[in-house]
């Protein structure tokens, strides 16, 4: 007996309808913006070119799942808390170290110097990743898990500079600043001046303040709010940071810091004045 292909055809047709419904539901969610947080059924139907009955059916489904909320007072609809929950999961998943791996490797290849990723941990900078450079300059204080005070080094000084004024003043009052070399910044007025310069130029150029004959460049990493959440840096022999090479090294660090920031959700145009 011949086997009918109708059941398979029916499933294919049902599947196509299901995909179309999903696409329409997603378009409803995408219709909202910061300028339009509430939309009526007729607004949505008109924009998506859907009948009132289809629009209502999709909205009801989205509402049951928590993606849409119905506002009783005006009859309009707004985005639901489920989207906030999912967005929070996305944000948590944007792990800084994972998002920085490519840029750290690329920065090492561009400069041949060891590259570092640091975050604030209390009153110190904590190195959470590094890629060894071709030059093989070992800055032992910044192995992964290593720490430096915020008054010394490329990445630590960046982290200090982009704290709030209240936080930096509190830090300056409660800390004694270690001197690693004759070039370490240990006086509050020196550190304040360095903070202002770093904020103004957007990076730190550190010369022999951790280890003699070693220089570093650091730049900030921002998240989706514009907040500085880390710093990327390179360190190498001072002779590699001469006038012929320095601008290129600084540019490379800043570009990779911006690339990581974009990975973390930062929008350059939204933070251009910071």
C-alpha cells in the first residue's frame, strides 16, 4: 500500500507557520525603544502590518511568558520583566577575561611586549590574565594573580585615575604608598596630578616606577554603562618605548582597550565626553 506523504507535508506547513509566528513576536519586542516604552495594540498592528486579532494573539502569548506586560490604566503594552532577567544573564555572560583574550594576544603581536589585564581588588590592581611578549621581560609582580598598588604601573594607575573623585580622595587618605624605585609616585599631590593627566589623555605612560629600566602603557576598559571595569597594558624594556615607537605603542593599547570595551557593551559615541 502506498504511503501518503501528507503527514510530512502537514508538519512542514505547521513548522513554517510556527516560524512565522516567532518572527512576528520578535518584531513586536523590537518595536519598542527608549522613546516609546509603551505601545497600543493598534500601534503595533499598524507598524507590523498585522490584523488586530493576530496582534492580540501574539501579545497574549508574550504576556503569558512574561515578555510583555499589559497596562490596565491605559490599555497599552510594555516590555516585561522576563526581558530584564534575560538581559542580566547576557550581561553576566560577558565575562571580562573571556572578552579580552583576543585583544591581549593581538596586542602582544602588535607590540611584541607582554600584555596584561587587570581589575581593581580592594586598594590594589589584580592581574587576571597576561600574554607573554616576544621580548620576554618578566614583571614578576604581575603574573596572573599578582598584585600592585594603584600608585605604580600602567594598568594600576589607570584604575586609580578612573575612580570617582570621592573614591580617589578616600584612597589617598587611607593609604601609605610603597616606593619600588626612585620614580614611584608616593606623594598625594603627585598622584593627583597623574590622575588628572590620565583622565585628560585617556591612558597612562609609566616609566620605571615598578622596575628600573621597564616602562608600561595602560588604558581603561569600560562596560555598557561607561564605567571603567578594568585596564589593559603592556610592559617592556624602556628602550623599546623611545620617541620613535612610543606613539604607536600607546595607540595599540588604546585601540585594544576600546575593542574590549565594545565587546563589553560600551558605545564610544555615548561616552565620547568621558
